[in-house]
């Protein structure tokens, strides 16, 4: 066995976490050929096969999985050293990738992140706002906003707020549609909701709590698409109040009769929690949410539909 380049372990981590050489190359900001060459060099130095290469992607061999576990332990120790020795003496700097649901990320967080950039000019922020669960162990994000606390994994989480959801329609919707006096009347109306088999979290299964007769005829996996369809008068939709109540083209429906409560949780991998850039970003998000608590929990005035 020859001596190998320790930096090649970073390449193995990226390949193991993404399952594809091309994705690993993108994550490492390298090219496909470089990633392939460095994996081959690592295999040659250790005289074992580390990955199985297939047209659909890569998978770790037994030896590859064992080495990756060791590499992850080394990565954790390096991060701990940064937190304990270097971070206290360094300014808040570096890249932080934030994973968030598309509604919270696009409508609440995005307009506020400029303040964080102003406070820490050396901080580089990446906001991934999309309907998915983010794997922090695979480094898909450095910190994430989730709809529930994680049940397993080496993760730290805290609930940052509850938030209210309600029924909403376009401001002109009831000029051409019958009134809604109770949830039973919803069966006479077009309902907008999620595509059932693409719902990534059980907390998004909102329609089952309205009425058994309420079946959406317009569905989307994306909350912003649902919002835009509702504004355009396509139907009635369950929407987060912190988004819908800022939109003058929407009116609440059955505000007193129907309301749901959900929660937002900030989740960070325990290995990253004490890094200065992660702590600064986490603290900022929590402060912004707490400062806008009424936005998340306030109930709208009842509107006669």
C-alpha cells in the first residue's frame, strides 16, 4: 500500500454522498475527469476497489464504505478543531447553505438575508428554497428549516415558531362564485392542493382536515404555484398566514371556523453547530422569526365570503 493524498478523502466523501461523479465534481467545483482520476489514485494507493461505476451512478464497495466512515470521522474532528481553536479568533466568513421550504425561504427569509450580508460581508449565503427534505448528513445543506424535529441522526434542532394556516381565495373570487358559510360548502368550489404522492412531509397533508367532501381539482407540488393559482381566482387553497396575509389580492375564507397550526424547526448538524458562520446564520434566522412572531401566529379578521 502506497501513501495517499489526504485530500482525496474529500473526493470520496463527495462521491459517496452524491452517488455520481458529475454531482461530486459540481460540489467540489472540479471537473468530472479530475474526480475520476483522484478516486482511481486513491484506489491504486490503497490497492482496493472503493466504488462501483455504473451508467446510472456510483456505489461504494465494502472497502469504500469503511473508508468513508473513517473519512467522516476525520471530517468531524477537523470541524471540531475549527470550532474550538480557530473560529473564536476569525471573523464570520465562508459559505453557508440554507435549506428551507419554498414558501418560508422565498417569502420570509430571502427578503431579509441582505441584512445578514451587511453585518458579515465575508459571509457567502446560498438559499435553497424548494419542497424537499434536506439531508444534512449528506451535506445537502449546512442548516435547514423543517416542518418537524428530526427523529434520528446526529442533529441539533430547535422549534423557532408555530405558524397558522387558513383557507384563502382571490379577492374577486366571490364575485362569480357562491358564498362559503361552512366547510361543507367547499364541495361546491374548486379546491387547490398538493399532489398526494409528491408530498414530502405529512405536515403538508392539510386538506384531510377540512372536509371529506373537499377534493382538489387543481394540484401542484409547489406552494408558490398554489399561491399564484389562488390569486388568479382558480379556487380556494390552504395557505400559510404569514404569506397570504401579506398579499392584498387574497381574502381569508372561514377565518373563524377553520385554522391549522404547524411548526418550523431549525436543524443543524451537530458537527457544524459551533462554527462561527453557522452560529451567526442560525442566530439571525431565529431573531428574524421571533421579531415577526405576530406574522406567523396572528389570525385574520373574518371575511364574509
